[in-house]
C-alpha cells in the first residue's frame, strides 16, 4: 500500500510538522519503492523540519547499484550513525589514502546481529546496498549546508562520472575501491557468499 508523503525534491520526501513521527513497515516499504524507481537508486525521507535543525534524522533507502561516494564530515566535524531497518547495508571506513582492512568493514543486517554503526567525526566512509530494499535510519548533527555537509574523498570518482560506473554484476553492484581479496572478505557474512566478483581496479 502506498504511503502519502510530501516531496521535498526529486531525491527526498519529508514527514511534515508533527509532535512525533512513526517509522513503520509501510513507510520503509514505500521508501524502498521510491529508491527503486529513482535514477540514483536511493531516496531520503526527512524527519527534521528544516536544514537548520540541530539533529538531522532521516531514512536512507538504497538499492543495489547506487553509488555513495566515500566522504567524511569534517568541516564542521560531525559524527554520524546508521541503524539498518531492512535489507543489508555494507559499510567501509577508509584511511586518508583510500585504503581499508578487513576490520574497517561491516555488514549491517538484522538477521546477522549487526544492527548499527556509529561513525566518528572526520572518518572517511561509504555505504552501499548489498540487498534490494535496504533502508537505514540515519542521524547526524545539524545544521545542514550543501556546501559543507560532506568532504568528498579526492581518491574516489565523482557520482555520475564514467569512473564511478559500477563494477559488480547488476544485482550486486556498488562502488569500486581497490577491492582485491580484502574487499571480498570485507563484505562477507558468516555462512553467506561474498556479494559478487569484486574488481581489483583502483579509483
């Protein structure tokens, strides 16, 4: 059943002004459907009333193949948290050169028992959908300014460029850092296969 939501932009909807807002199965399913038809493969649903809010809260719905460019929140420094509600969310933290080890990787999946990650301010990171209809609750300090919200990694291609084209099979695509075997193991859950053949090509 479709949920009636107020659209802010081609990429986002909002809850509107209420004393409280509820995240239920219908809302999660609606945002997953929105992400599936969005050309970017993802959508936001905003709970805070405006960009000046001191705490930014939202649903982030992603489909496999959407590219979230590695970034950090440093100027100003902001921590960030993700709680997985459906699907399977890959998370990777990088060093300043774009490298990562196995311990820098998480698969957030409720069945797997890893539900959330809290990211320290200034940490290079990226998220990706490992399953269809992946939805996470996301929170970070405000206010939001599009000019300073994210510092994008200089070693990662910009969204929409040829270099950012997915390298995974269509059902398991994502961004393409220097994967190698570390990347394959990075996103493997116990008892599950890796999310597909991973390219060893650097950014």
